C-alpha cells in the first residue's frame, strides 16, 4: 500500500510541484512599432512613417497604489520596431509600453490615445507564447502634410467645407 501511495505521489503530485516552483528561463518579449502621423489623423495611413532611434519604456504599476514597480527602456530599430525583454512575471501589475521622446523635430506631439499600450505580462492567462505584441504608439506632425487631404478623402475623414 505504501508503495502505491509513493508511486501516486511521484506520478501526480511531484511533477506539478516542480512545474509550479521552477523559474521560467524565457523572458517575455514586448514588441511594437512607433509611427509619425503625417496627416494628424490619429491612426496609421499611407503617409505614416515609422520612427527609428526612439525611446520607449515598459512600465508595470501596482494595481492598488499605481506605484511603478518595474521599468525598462528600449529603443526602436530602423523600422520603428522595439523589442524589450522582461524577465519577471507581473501578474499583479498593470503594464504598458509608453512613449518617452521623439528624435524627430517636426513629430513631437503624442497622438491622443496612442501614447501608451497595455501589455499582459503573466503566464497565468492561457497565452502560450512569450511574445507580447503592443498596439502601435504614435506621434503627430506639427502640421499635416499637403498630400493628406487626398489620403483622408479616401478614408472619408475630410470635411468638404474646410
């Protein structure tokens, strides 16, 4: 009887205990893109360009106190894409990728609603991959490009009276 209990323990309980306490060796990879909205449309258009060498930060805040518990900076590559590795699980935190600053002098204003993107940084949610894709972040040009009238007309966003 004791041998059956020991076998049951080895087959059922021990593997789940090991899985629960082992640390994950693969970090999360938070990735996204940062764009310059040439038309001041509030979304990506055919006139959109992606900003290289731009600083982005991943921040995780305590759900109750909003105190920053984790922060890690990254930089976009030549395609405006950033990848920031996060080693820790942040199940009890609210995490987001945020704009820090733009290197483009004529594209400095953060687009409303595009200055940060929430990301889930826990393995306790059913997502199998360690890759976490954030929505695109964006800045707007100071003034819309001249070609934007036609581009926005395609999106039926241009008011004919103006």
